[in-house]
C-alpha cells in the first residue's frame, strides 16, 4: 500500500457560519478545474494547524487568526491516498488574493444550507458538503417532563429565533400522545425550514415523514447497516462508538455528557480536554451534549465539536 499523504484542508466560514469557500484547481495540476477546499500537504515535522496557516498564506494571502479541528477523512484517488484534516477557519487577516498571489483559477463563496453552485467538485468532498448543511445547535424535546403544549410553544419561539435542528426524544410520553406530538413538531419545523430526527423509533419517523432517525448507543451497537433515512445520527460515549457510527456512514454523533447535568449534578462530566481526546480524528460531525448552554457553542467548537445539543437550554 502506498504512503498516505496528510493534507490540511480549510473550511473557511463567514456570515456567522452561513457561507463557506471553495477554490478551483488551476491548469497543470491533477484534477485541474475541479473545486475543493483550500489547503495542501502537511510537510514533515509540521503540525496540521501550522500547515493550514502556511497553505492559506501561500494560496490566498491571508493570516489565520481563529481555527479549530472538525473532521478527518481518508480518500483514495488514482494517483494517491490522502488523509484530509478539515479545520474550520472562522477568522483571518487580509483579503483573499489581494496581499499575495492567488494560486487558484477562482474562488467562490457558497451557502451552507444550499447545494453548491459550482462543479465539478473533488469526490472526497461530498460528505463534507453534507456535513456543512447540518445546523450547529440541536434542540432535544422533553414533552414527557415539560408538557406537550409548553414544548410546542417553546419550539415555535426557538424556531422563530433561528433553531434549525430538532431531535424528538420522548421516552416517557404516553403512547396516545407520541404520534400527535411528533406530527406537531414536524409541522412547526417544516414551516421554518428546520430538520427533525426521531429518537429510536424508525416506524414513527416514517409515519410522520421525519427527516431522519437518531439512534441510542444501544441501538447503534445492534445496528448492522445504516437505516434508510436522509439523516441518521447516534448517541455515543467514547471513541469506539463514534468509530462505529462512522463505519455505518452515519451523518453525525452526540458525545457526552461534557459537563454535570441538572438531572445528575453530582456526576462530573467528561470535561473539554477529554471530549477533545475522544472525538480526535473523527470522520463525522460530533455534537457536544450534557450541561451545556447556547453561550458555550464557541467553547465546544474550539474543542473540535461541530456544535452543541441541548435539552433544557434551547
């Protein structure tokens, strides 16, 4: 087997994470004319972050001031096997292509919530484009505790304020209420353009035409193939479970609890250093969960999380 080429890839984000940058490979290079995320090969003895900063300075003429690891994916092209370390870049100094020569034929800003408007795109980047469509805050329902009507009102307010991802999770709701509440959540979400995944009930997810299915860690362990939904994620507690979710080609994972939770205030969470260790080199977006608040989103992303999942704080 040929050596694996380590590559630092920049997912440059602007407009509060709503837009990302693609660059077109110039004539004379392999896959000339294809669109990709900026970046390049990691040199011997160089860290991923250092390689990322160097490549963006050389290619785009900018100086990175804020970035964090996100995903790592391996792909075999006819000419090489590459391991792509995708980092989200959220702040930089300089103007693209102004302070240094632009090493691409063109660059283009794309919307995270829409299909890319340029083509062709390097085949390794398909899962990355889908991952960018995943909102960074997930609200988890708890109508069995909070009450159905109160939850629906809270959801409507949150959706009006920008919430775009809901996990319907109702372990204690009476059977007579489950489908009605799920259908009502779907109706609210559709009107706002939000995604809904149903926790551990594939039949219900199909009945109410949900966007996807969320697997508990128990269901993940028992799963042999990816469930047939547009979006599928799983609750995980360690790196092995995240790896299992990746093997099944799921779209995201939840990892936690990171901090003590209201239901278990005396139980210490993983903490951010351990969260970072467990999600290292993950191939899919990982949400941090457990004792979090919306104002901890930036902290979570600095630790490598895609976003945060909230039961009470949304």
